[in-house]
C-alpha cells in the first residue's frame, strides 16, 4: 500500500512537471537557413514497391532548389519490383541515383549497410536520411538546415502515422505522445535519441564516428550513431514542428506491429538513464494500479485512473496542437485502452525467444 501511494505521488508529480515544461519551455525554431547549400537525401529501400513512389513524390515537392539536391536510393537486394518502380520514377531526373546494394561494408548490416554505401557516394556536407515509407513535408530541408549551428552534428524532425483505420490512428497518437515526451527532455538540453526516418547528420559528424561501417551493429542504427556523434562532442537539435512533420505508413497488421516494437524496445536499451526511468515509470502504471484496488475504495481507485487519463490527454492535446493537428477527442479515450492491451502484449512478446524480424530478415 505504501509503495503504491509513493509511486502515484511520484508519477503524477513527474507528469505535471512534464506538462509544465511542454507548455512553458518550448524552443523556437528558425524557419530559414542562413544559406542554401547542396544536400544529399539518403533512402534505404528493401521490398518497397508499394511505398517508395509516395516517398519520392514528396521529395519532388520539396521547397528547395532542385539543382542543390542529390537523391541517393539504395536498393537493398529487393526481391520485388522496388528497383523497377524507382528507375521508372527517376528516368528523367538527373539528380536521382539508384544504387544496387549487394555487399556489406565493415560491421554494417541491413539498413546501416545501405546508408554506409550511400554516404560514400554522397557529394555534399549534409546527409538527410528518411525511409521509403515516409513522406516528408515541403519545408523539410529548409527547416532542418536552419537549426544547424557551428557544432551541430544531428538534427531530428518529428514523424507520425497516416492512415484512416482505427489501428493506424491509434498508432499516430502513440507516436505523437512518445516523441512529445522525448521533446520535453530535448528542450531541456538533454539528449535522448534521433530517428533515422527523419534525420539530418552533417558529413563532419558522420566521418568523425567512422560511418556506420565502423560502429557496432544494431537493429536501431539511428540510436547507435546518435550516441557516437554525441561522444565526439557534437551538439544535437530535436524539432517538434509542423514544418518537419513526416508521415509514415502504419504497421498494417498486428504481426508487423509486434516486430516493429520489438526492434524499438531493443533500441530503447541504449537510451540515457533518465529517459529509461521515465519510460519505466510509465510502463509500471498498470502493474501498480490494478493491485491498488485491493486496498482502497472504488472511488479512489477510479479517481487515480481518471487523473492519469486527464493529464495524459492534456499532454497529447498540446502535442497535437503544436503540430497543428486536431484529432477527435474520443481517440484519447481509445488510446488508453490501446496502451493497456499493447503494453501487456509487447512485454510478453519482447521476452519470447527469437530475433528481430525486419524487412524479411532476422537479426
């Protein structure tokens, strides 16, 4: 009983602080870079015949001089028509190049290996990384570049899910919420992580860590390179703004969702201790709350639940407002049910034997 009370006091105190910081410690982002240098966009693609055209169409709509953009697409031994789709799209676009990736470099594997190859082909000082199932916004390059200061190594945008199904929309809330938690910590000047589907890394920082081929392999290659870039003394910037809001396609099935989250959970083991503690505190809520019913009245039990729901919904609402999005309120309620079910399933799945299944490969 005393442990439960102490936990809830800590949980709600921390949550209120996070809400306060989200509202009052918001960083302002420059909208335009001082100049417009040439940039490289790196895209790793494996079996993306159904998604990559959407990605490339979004890149074509970027509000940035086309002659200053080189787009490098790495076909990672695809077994479908990915290469044909890409070649058809870029046939009249000289600044696009599709490279067939069949060999590995150094320690790199999977997506990290593709990016290592593309980085060697890149001819600029700024590498913009995104995924084949991502659609970036028109102001993406301008806004990301505007955050680069003298010692900046990595700039990270914000990504969420697009889709009309209820499952897709709940995944969207999940991404908005999780990245909102990361942003509060980042706005305090504390590093958390980056996202390889919406990331800018400078050539200087990339070469300082030796490239992906010289880093330990991980299924979350973005987390690893972020950690090493910081070790080399570079700064970072995380942007939570509509101008860098990229749209990802959802995990369409429960199986794909579980594989995706298992990979992310492996990556979370490399997060800073303070972020791990926040995530553990959130994950422990229901294991502490459910037994609490044995010691208190029903009204107290549900009041504790209601306070959590209100604070969480307020936090998510503020995050959505910052992204200039307006989801229906009933999604906040359904998200709570989603959190309960997905948390239990994912914890069980994480500890089941087996590797991480990703793009048709097991790691």
